[in-house]
């Protein structure tokens, strides 16, 4: 229960808002497919799932900065 109340960011609010808007549209228009889409967006917004197990975050350390840069020697070809 405590994980549902933490880490509320822009994308989570956006998914929740889209889900609520789609749910309202599905109820007023009597559309089952839109209702299923609303359920998907509401589930993503409430449970904070969407782009994999870690969410949509990009890893901070993508490369190792301690690696030495090797000098490249070029040879002119005629």
C-alpha cells in the first residue's frame, strides 16, 4: 500500500488523467473498447507500471568514465 502512495511524477499523473478521461468517455458513449483502454491507463497510473519493471526511467550511469581513452593512429593511404 505504501508503494502506491510514493513516487508520483508527471507521467504517473498523465496516465491517471488519460485513464479517467477515457473512462468518462467510455461511460457516456457506451464503448467497451474505450473502457478497456481506460482500465489499462488507470492500472498503469495507479500501480506505476508502464515501460518495464523499472518504469520509464533511463539509467543514470550508461558508460564507465574511468576507462582510458586510447590514442588512435591514422595512416594516410595513397
